[in-house]
C-alpha cells in the first residue's frame, strides 16, 4: 500500500470536510432553530456531493492542462442547469424562507414588512421541499465562491464573510442555534482561522495538505470532547444565558460614554447597596452615580420599591439568607409542590382562584364583588442596569411569576443589563375592602366551595411556613434589648393579641416618631464586641435606613409578626409621575436612592414592603390599607368601561400593550411560535432599526478592519516590489537590505564595520543558520557597496539568502512583533 498516496488522499478529504461542515452547519444554524421546514438529510447529502465535486473542479484548475478553462465552464454550467431545473421551486423556497424570517422579525421588533409572493404554479410543491431546494442552492453558491480561494490558499476573510452572518443571524430575532450545528461551526471556524494562509505563498502544497489533515483531526477531537464536556442538555438549559450575553452586548452598545464608564466601574468595585451588612460604615457618601434607568407602564399613588436583596436570618452584624440551610430548602420545595410556588406567589394565586366572570359578580351589602381583573392592576417595568453592580438585579413587588433568591439572598431574575418585568402594580382598593377586611371568599353565597377551600389551604400553608422561618430572633440579642419597646407598647395599649396592622404601626411610631431615634448618614461603626442592632436600639439610637429596617424586623418578630430585611432602591411617586406625563424620557435611579426596608407578611395579602425609616415611613402606610391608582399610560384603544355602582372605586384600564390589528392578515401557520414568549427579548429600550443597524455596523467593523489592514499591506507590497524592479541590481540589493534593517536591529545584528567573516558569523549565531546560508547575503551586500556591477546570478543568490534570513528573523519573533513587522514595517 502506498502510504504517501493514502496520506495525500486523507489531506484532500480533510479540506473538503472542513469546507463542507462549515457551510452546512452555518446554514442549519440559520434555518432549523427558526422552525423553517426542510429535509436536513437531503441538504446534508447534496452539499457534501457538491463540496467533493467542487474540490475536483478546482483540482482541474491547478493540475490539468487547460484545466482553468474547464473549471470555469463547469462552474458556470452547473448553477445554470440547477436554476433551470428548479427555477420555480427556488422562487417558492426563497419566498417561504424570507417570509418566515420576516414574520419572526415583525414579532421580535414589533414592526411590519411586506411579505414576498411566489408563482401560483408552484402550489404543488410543499414548503419543506421548496425550502430544502433553496437551501441546497444557497449552499452550493457559497461552496462555489469559497472553493476559489479555499484549496489554494485558505482565505479567512472570505470564509468569515460568507458563513459567519448565517451563524449569528438567529440572535437577531431572539433565537440561538441548536447545539450540534453550533459546536460544529465553531470548531470548524477555529480550524480555518488557525490554518488560514492568506497571502503566504512560501508553503509547499504538501505542507498545506499536512496542516489541513491535522486541523481536521483537531476539529473532530474538539467536537467529540465538546459533546462530553458541554452536553446538549447543558446547552439547552443555558440558552437564556446565551441570549442574555447578546442582549447585554446590545445594551452596552447603546450606553452613552459616561454610562459605559459607570457600568465598567461598577463591575469592578463595591456595590452601591450594602446587601445585608449592618453597622460597618462610619458614614454613607453619595456622589450622584446613576444606578438604573427605569420605564414603567403604570403607576399608582404611592412610591415604587424595587428589591434586590432579602435577609432572613441575622447574625453578627449581617443578614443572611435561609437558602444556605438544607432544611429550609427542603421545606420550600415541599411548599412549592403544595401551592405551586413560594410565598411570593400569593397574589398570583389569588388572581387565579378569585377570578369571577363579571356577569356572575356577587352582590354584597357594601357593593359589588367584581372579577379579579378589577382587583389586580397589571403593568410592566423596563429596567436598564447601569451601575448597580455585576450580576445584580432588582424587581418590583407582586411579580407575575415566582421569585427566587441565591444562597446570599440576592434576587435571581433573568435579565442582565436590560430586562423587563411584568407585575401586579398594586392590590387595589376593592381587593383590600372585600378580601382583606371581609374575606371575599366567605361572601360567595356564604358557603364553603372549591375556591374558598383552596384559598384557605394555601393561606394556611404559607402562614405555617413563614411563621417557622421569619419569627426567629438570634441568641446574640440580649433579653433586655426589647424592654424599653415593651414598656412603650404597654403604654400605647399594644400587646400580642393586637391585629398585625396595629403592631406594624406601633413599631413605625416607636422608631420614627417617639423621639428616641435620630436619622443620620454618619452613624459611625459599631464598637467591637457589641451587636449592631442591640447597640442601635439601646445605646447609640442613631443610624440610617439599614439600622432602622434591621431593628424593625427584630421588633416585629418580637411581637409575633413575620418579617424580613430587604434592600434595593426606592423611587418617589413624583418622579414616576413626571415620566408618565412625558416630562422625562426615563426615571433615573441614583445611588442616593439605594434604600433598606422591611417585608411584613400579612396572611391576606402576602409579603408587602413597609418602611420604617424616618421621613419615608409615611410612603408605605398605604400598603396597610386601600390603594387606588393615580394615573397610567393609556392603551391605544380604551376598553369599554364596566358599569359600576355609586361609590365604588373605578379601576384603571389595563395598560399592557396589545398586538396591532395590522397583523391579523399575516399567516403564521408554518412557524412554530409556542415558545415565543420565553425566547424573544422585548427590547423596550432600543428601537428595532437602531439595534439592527448596530449589529450590521459591528459586523462590518469586525470584517472591515482586517480587510483594510490586509489590503493596505498588499498595496504597500506591490508598490515596494514595483519600485524595486525599476532599480539597478546594486541599488536593489541596498534597498532590500535597508528594508529589513529594523528586523536585524531587533535581533541584535548591527554592522559596525567589522570584517565580512565576523559579520557573517554574527548573523549565523543570532539566527541559528549555517555559513553557507548566510554567506551569499553578506558577500552580495558588500559587493553592492564597492563593486561596479552585480551579475544576475549574484542577485539571484542574494535574493535566496535574503529570504532565508528574513523568514528566520520573523519566525523567531513573538506574535506581537510579527504583526508589527508585517503591517507596520511592511515585511
């Protein structure tokens, strides 16, 4: 067996394999994940045959006499035959694929395009068959163009230009390619980038073949290892994180220079929020840093609390999360199975269980018990994280989905730099009146039914859970810590039998209006050996929001009210009103808006934010009573108002945007959109064309900069060689020597007038060359300085030695110097 011939065959096959896998995988990334129907097996087979045929075609161009003309004729003939045979099918396939992409773009960017039409005589062809033929034709054209440069000198620029846009396209409409196609394309791209030759023509064909074979082997090995290390299941689970990276890059690209600097600084410095630390600061200093930009769709008559950290257990001057304890996690998981979520899901549970059709509304003595749509106001809040800190997120209360926390107590929410939350803006007056005070489920014909029993069971399960974990007072708190507070409660007729709301008001009054405590931003650190909260309550009595909230949690737990410590940001209602009234383009949340408060659990409304900081406590009083909406952003088409009895509160119309009627005539039957709500970024901050243009410009920059750099090098090389050919042999040798003189200097090779033999030995020792290789270089250089004429044979010997010396110097240099030599010194 001729192993040399077998090796050459493997090398050629590896080149075909690299080119085929790159084109096939990038096309599949752009079609399969977008739910475009096609036959993958048919595409795979035909593209592989085309890749092999094109290799043979360009082999003719190099090896066979007059092969160039044969290859050109065949290269023109095959696409023409393919187009004539499948012309109408190609038109329908193109229309189907393009329309599918346009429909996804319309959904993703909320804009409208004109859809393409196709000839009526193609109705007998299915969409899947048409799309398959179109994809095969497109792949064949890409293979044809790439083959012109791929086999002779692997051009990276053309490969990136023709394949990379297909790979990244799904990201533009909120998708990520499937695992197999993604990893195959990335490993193939890495192999092409690693072995790309560009304009290097000093490599033999045999060496290029060997490199191709090694690159194909590396691709195969990396692909196999990738499947074991980063399995398809892991990839699918982390799809949201891949999309988040894309969204983050998009959001960063649209930040102003100042905001971008703040974002970078916040990601490498301490956070603006304490995240559970109490008593460790001498003073709090604000510098006006913008933490967030928010855009609400609806506001109420109260301020807005956005939480980012929840502390359950206090110890040694710090609030910790119960998520660190195994017993808590097990009990929480059991609660999730029982009620369908954590205690945070209570508002959603009420909406689901108390949804009564308006026509079946129940009449009570005090008014009408309307449907859940009247009880719950739904809105959305767009948040852009500029300087809150790395991996930090904040969310509003009454989120329309369950809330989770990590082991440190930080809110875990799919977001990143820019995200949108949907939530119940507030539980409005009618809900409080009928549910909180009179138990609305008991008004339903005053009898037990499935709805009321389910609510009672859910309420009891949550109450048992929060009573177990949110009434704990640490052992480090002295017994006499609450003695003064107990005396104050006794004098104000508050005891353990009082209603929870009365207890909350008692703690608020004790901390904010009793005259015992002072608010200050410079409280000083807690002395060593003393507990921060105990020291604040009994001795120092000076602090800021973190001290007041921490003390309030323990005082409430002392009275038997479940509570926990919360940190985040606080935005006054007046600032929200200015945005709603379009006086501001967004609400800027600054570092001085960082705040701490308390979440109090009420069995009828769940956890609610209550403030215990002097000057802010009044802002949260309405959480304990009726709340009525103040203003909202009106929808495009106001809903028909429901009849209401005199004296009843008027609910604000649902402000959530609805799809435009312009899309009713669009056909989406051929696209699976069941996961569109999860997989598409709403992008409320970025206009669609701005986002699209940004990515187009970014791709042009990424591709254009290398092309421009390479182009200027080619141009300079041509000018240089053209100028050399105009010189006489003596002048040509001198010019070539002075051209590489910077390289010689960097290698420590300077000519200082020494004899020819010593200069030759210096070059040999520095570059590890033999005298036979260097001698023609130095001798011809000396002759060019002193001899009258240089023969053509001597010039040829000088050129050969010149190439050897130059290549060895470049090969011994670092990568950075190679780039410098090539693109700056034009070597």
